[in-house]
């Protein structure tokens, strides 16, 4: 069966008409990590949009973005390789299987620094906000990372991009809070074990004087309803 037919059927996601990957592998975090590990050059770190795809999925990016000190002129599966020579702290690089990849907060910061050069920056702001909610970090965490590199010429653009991300982030946060509040069950009246035992004794009339036991059921009803 041809690649085109498999691609049309949704079994395979085509990359360049000659290669692709199984769609079910692209649906999982470690599946995407394996795909990218087989695409990027050895001894490099997946970053930028490639890292965002590994963390979040979606459409495979149009470029293969890596951290490296080398230059690569050849295409990889129809995608040019974009090399970034920036230094990244070891704490900002994680390992998924055999793949070295920038952490979610670092990935968000890297995308922010390139926002002024990318068309459709608002789309990436939306996806970065989703990345933050999925991996539980905030725009302030990214601002702290950028603050550690105050001399970077891209920091002003990155901070402006993060302000846009913050709007999406807070919008999602408030929506989730409202959703949780709507799902909270109505508070039920709680009767302690001792209170239930006392009410039961009143119903039976235990230790009640003769002639008073008939009040038990009526008082229990009033007690529980009150």
C-alpha cells in the first residue's frame, strides 16, 4: 500500500511524500520523542518549534530546530534544519527516551525570543499558553528565565510576546476555575455518628420515662429537618 494511500487514510502522517510516521506514534509524548530522535542530527538538542511539537503534538513543524555548534545544509525529510548556537543551562535540557530536548519552560522562552521574526505570533502565543497549563508553569517562570539573560537583544520582544501569552493563560485559568466550581456538588447536611446514635435512641425511646416514649419519632423528624 502506497504512502499516499496510508496518509489519506490517516494511518500515516506524511513528511515529504517519501517518508512519514505512524499517526498513533504522533499521539503520545514518547512516540513523538522517538520520531524526532530519528529525524534530528546526532548530538543535538531539539528546541523551539520542534520541541513544542514533542511536548504538545499537532502538525509537524515546517523546520527541524536544534541546538548545536554545527551547520547542516541538507534537508531532513523535506524540512530544513535551523541551528541555534545559544548556550542553555543543563537544568533546561531534559531527556525523553533517547531524545535530548529543551524543557517546557525553556521551550516557551525560546519561542518568545523569536516571536518578532515569526508570522502568526498570536497562534504560537495560544499554543504556549496551552504548554504552560499542561506542564504547570507560568508566564512569571518564563520571565525569570529571561531575566537571567538581560543582555539578550531579543528580551524586549520576548517580554512583549509573554504579555500576549499571559492574556491567553489567565483566560484559560479563569475558565478552569469556573468549570471546577460548576462541578462542585451541593453541600449536603452532615449528621455526625454521635448525633445519629442519639436520634436512634430517641426513636426507640431508650432511657425515656414511661409516657414520654411516643415523642421519639416526632422529635427525630424535627431534629433532622431543622
